[in-house]
C-alpha cells in the first residue's frame, strides 16, 4: 500500500520577522517565512519550516505548484490532509 500524501494550499508571506503559521486566508493556510522571495529562498525556508512543524523529513515536503507565486500547493508525503492540518495546529 503506498504512503499517503496530500496537497496543502498555502499563502506565503515572505520577509516576515520570523517563521510562523498565521491562520487561514480563505481556503489557504497563511504561513510567514523570514526569507525573502529571492532565488527560491522563501520556498526552501517554507518547505523546511513545514517539514519541522509536521515532524517529517525535509524531502517529504515540496512545492507542487506556484514556485514564483505567493499562493502555492505544497505536496506533503506521508500524511493525509487532515493529519497535516492537525499537526500544524491550524
């Protein structure tokens, strides 16, 4: 049986004072990241931050859609959407 995975819609706020989950923005989870939206640094920091919060390996979290957009779909391997939302405390 394959491991579960899900797609989490995210609205990213780069250049924030610190990394934080900031609640919901419509149907997307709002996440603040300290890194600027420059050369993929905000995407890297977003994926690393979410992996830490989800207690998953960094490779289990990736940007599936929206590499250059503030609205992204994040692919999470190893969890269902309900499990991911519960772990994020959202």
